C-alpha cells in the first residue's frame, strides 16, 4: 500500500469512526502524532516487543497522513515523498550531523 492509498483508507476510517475531520483539527492531529511518538519511545525504553514499537510508529504515520489529508489535500504524498527523498539524497554526507565529528 502506498501513501496515497493509506491516506484514502485513513480518510474513510475517520468518517466511519466519527473522528475529528476539519481543518481546525489539524493541530490536534499533529499533537496526537507527537503523543504516539512518545508512546513509541516509551515502548522502546521499556524493552517492548518490536511489534508493539512498530504499532506505535504506525500510529504516528496514521496521524501524519490524516493531517496531510486536511492540510495539503492537493499534494500527492507518494510524489512528495519521492521528491523529498531525491532532495535528501543530494545532500552531503552527514548533512546536519557534522557535530558528531567534533
Ligand atoms: Mg498508540
């Protein structure tokens, strides 16, 4: 399943479950993504099974794609991902991590 397909699936799930679904809800969804990141970090720190950590990381993806559905509906997230991947690949070695060698 690709990002656009996932985004559409999340959109139908949101409607089916009556979750927040307005542009004003975007900050909440981004906050929930942070909460899920915290849950993933906590699971890792507690030595949880990899499946549990993966589940929390998937929750992050859910909220990010859900936010993207409302914040930038005209953007194809598959194409946006490919564009960003190329941009990052063009960056120098250890871009932004030069402090590690000091
Ligand atoms: Mg969770």
